[in-house]
């Protein structure tokens, strides 16, 4: 009988890979000053998709090509949760202790975008910036980053699991 591999073991492996990759990619963007380039930041979703596909393919290879939707979803969420913990902790440490200019750049970019809107008065911009500043702390960046990664990771995982699922007809 072939060895059954759990979603947990594969999820941990690929979660660590994605987490380390995310940290490395984030460092490259920060060091090169390209962190505010939206399209480069969005590229991380492509990497997430690739890692999730590899994880699910590996799981299926250990299970005679079969994977139920629940297994794919569980596997993907383990990957996302672990990588999100790595990335969130890294972001917190980086912004809190190494380079807080990311917060300043984010606030400056937010102010510039608001100033482009002719419908906003200076008072409205100041009020919005005051609120934005409250949510742009290392702790909030860590928390919001973790929660949003879980949310978007769930949606991406669901789609990939739906595409890659293959039920074992003998299991019923």
C-alpha cells in the first residue's frame, strides 16, 4: 500500500517556501524602491498561484491523482496561513525596527492620490489622512496584511482547488 501524505505536511512545506519567497521578493522591492509600484506588488499573486498549483499537484501525485475539493482547500489554506504569518512578522519587524520610511511613502502616495480628486476639499483630505495615519502603523500593517492575505488566499485557493479537484470514484 502506498504511503498516504497529509495535506498538513505538504502545506507546511509549501507555506514555508511561499513565505520565504514573499519575504525575499518584498525585500527586493523595498531595497530597489519599487514597493509602491502596484503592478510589481500584484506580481506576488502570480507566485502564490504557482506555489498553490505545485502543492496541489504534489498532493495529487501521492494520492493516485485524486484530491477532493476539501483537501485542496485545506491544503491551500495551510500554505496561505503559514506564508502569511512569515510575511506579516517580517513586515512588522522591517517597518518597526529597520525602515519606517515605508509608512511615510504610503502616506505620501495616499495624499497625492487624494489631491488628484477635484471633489475633495483640503479639510476632507486632512480628515481622511488623519484616519489613514491611525491605520498605518507597523501593528496595523501586520494585522491587515495577515487578514487580507487569508481572504484573498482563500479565494485564489478555492478557484485552484475547484479546477484541480478530482474525486476518487472508489472512495464512495
